[in-house]
C-alpha cells in the first residue's frame, strides 16, 4: 500500500480521498483519519476472530493430555495434530497485527500497518477455517469413521470457502459494479 496521502486504500478497497477531503462514500476525512478508521475497524474484527481462535487453540492444546487421546487411531491423531498446527498458526497470525503495531508505534507508518494487518488477518482467517475443518473431520472420524470424516471435511471446507471467500468477494463485486 502506498503511504502517500490521498492514495487509494488497498486494505479496504476505498477510493482515494479527493482534494476537498471527501471521497466517493461522502466521508469528510483526511487520509490519516481514514487509515485510523480502517485500523479501528480491523481491530474490532480481530477481537472476534482472535477470541474464537484462541479458545479453539487452548482447548486443542489440552486434548493430547486426556486419557482417551491414546485410544485414537493413527489417522485420527494425525488429523488432530495437523489441525492443531493450523490452529496455532492461526492464533499467531491473528495476534501478529498487535505485535506489528507495537513495533511500528510512533513511526508514522499507519498505512503500512493497516495494509500488513489486513493481509495477516486474511491469512489468519484462512488458517482458522483449515483448523476448524480438521477438528470437525477428527470428530466425525472418531464417531462415524473414514467416509463420514471425508464427507465432513469436504462439506466444512466448502462452507468456509463459500461463507468466508465467495460471499464476501461477490458482495465486493456488487459494490464495485452496482449494475
């Protein structure tokens, strides 16, 4: 993302601020005010996904120490452990914007911060969806067996892609081209 005042905001897709201080959405804000608003909006989104990801990761970290974990077959343990890795990666990625903010604090790099945090959030959401898919796959494998687990993995992945990628991109396209 460009750090030039008045540059378009690639993190939100918003148009550039015109010289009058008003963009095509009718907002009267400076580029810095827009970046501050985008950062605050991103923080609100992060609070939701960070909480869910951290709870999932925390619960998953305790599972191997439960008595029944040893009773899982090798496939179930592997699916679980791969899911755990994705959950941990999701948690790390979704917390990274906070660390980035701390290290860029008072460096006049809000444009860079918003852009990087936006990208990290998208990656973190994808990792979280992968972890959740693995968790439900593990559960279905334990309860119903391999074919049900495979079907569940396909359905879960499809639902995540539809809800978290296709639907938002479709809405984004509709906003860009209202006809």
